[in-house]
């Protein structure tokens, strides 16, 4: 903690250069062209590769193919973690958030349903069309993680894992479909992009540029709140000295910290590429400087957490780093929520996790 406080007092950050403010329309276009479209395209590409890798594993079970399948999963986790806060548009419709990742899952619904399907060797779970009609808890990255990394996953390297692999391949196919749909919708010049870049008073969704900018700014708040409330706080636990490492998202695959790093990196990239620092102008450069400083603090804290989560929470230094992430997200809530909104005259005072 002393290291972080020393860094805070030192304010070791690169100042944002004074520039002429950009227009609201330019911010909207930059957010779409420079961050959202490339991000969802990368996600779709990673998902397609994962699908192929798991299909190869099922066709020819081996340790090598299992490693490829697992690496494909990790790549999708990173790609999704970088854009999952962008609920504007495709991700926020058709239950895609839940279909991609059923979380938080405080009652362990996904685990129970996946284990039941494995025990019964439910054939319908191996058919993507049938699986799509089942619980969303069985369709996303959480369920797939258990199949690839959970108890009994070593069977995937041999013939005994045939059913488990078919189930995993079915989930991978659905994730591939969902991500491809989102990529196509963002790429469609007449689709969501047109609605955001050309709002109309008579439109059913976006009527003014200010309304669009509020939605984009709210994405930042959603991201910081989700990291704190759905990712970090459950690990720390509700009672002093009683952390819950298995409440961590992606603990089985060892992707808890990499996913958190991708969460913060995605928010930081979105903030910069959408040109929020520029639209606020030189008079509000302190807001952008503060946000950049806190994103750097998050990166430093995450670098401290190097052990599996059950070991990390038992190490005072790593546990303090997790606690520090809560402080960082609260500071970012103020900077990218209250301060940015005030600077731009926006109404983003609600809790992004509660909707608008």
C-alpha cells in the first residue's frame, strides 16, 4: 500500500496536452470507428478461432489439442473483457450479455446445470440449436471454462472426454454465433452505427447527440462499477479476514487477473480513443490526467497479483493490491462519472449497473 500511496503523491503521470476541443459528433464517430468496431471484430475473430480449436480437440483428442483449445478460450476471455462494458448496441440486446457470460452467479447456477448435463450426458447440450433454447447459464464463457478447466477436464485429452468435448464445442459454436452477429451489426453502415452517428428527433432510440454521448459516457461508469462490485469485492469477502477466492471470475483457468487487466485496459483505451480528453478541452485536462493516473495505478496493482487466487488472498501484499483496486475504481467513478459528466453537461448520475 505504501508503494501505491507514494506513487499517488508523486503524481507520476503524463499530462494531457492542451488541444482544441473536438465536437460531440467526432467523439461518437471515434468511439465507434477506433474502439468499438475493432474491439468486437477482434472478439468475433478470437471466438471463431476458439471454435475451430475445440472442434479439432473433439476430432483428435490430445494434450496438444487441449492446450490449443484452452488457449483459444483465454484469448476470447481477454477480447471480451476489453469490450464487455459497451452495452450500447448489439451486446445489450437479445440477452447477449448473459449468453456471453452469466455473471454474477452467486448461487452457482451454471456449475450445477453443467454438472447435471455431464452426469446425464444430455445429448441436447451437444447440439448448438438445442443448447440455445436452454438456460443462458449453460451457454457462455463461465460454463465453457468449467468444461475446459474444471474437475475432470483432463479427460478431454483422450477418448473418455468425448461427451464433455461435444458439450464444449456446442458452447463454442454459440459464442461464435453471438460474436459474429455483434461484429456484423457494428460493421453494418446502416445499422447501429448510423443510429448513433445520426440521431434524429423522431427516432425510436437515439434522438440527440447529447443522448448518445451520455450513453457512451455511462459505459465508462458501468465498467468501473462492474469491476469493483462484480469482480473484486466478492473475492475480498464480506467479513474481515474471510476472503472468497472461489468467488473470483475465471479462477479455474487462472484468468482472473488477466481478465481484470483487460477490463481496465479496455476502459482506458475507450476513454482515449473516443477522444474524451479532447472534447473536455484544456480547462478540464485535470480530469483526463486523473483518469490516466488511476488506470496506471490499476495496472501497477494488478502486476503485484501473481499467484493463483487462493494463494493471492493469503498473501498480505497481494491482498492489499486487490483492496487497492476498489479504491481505484471509486476514484474512477468520480472522474469518469461525476467530473467528466459535469464538464460535458451530461446526465450520467445514475448507477450504470441499475440501468437508466
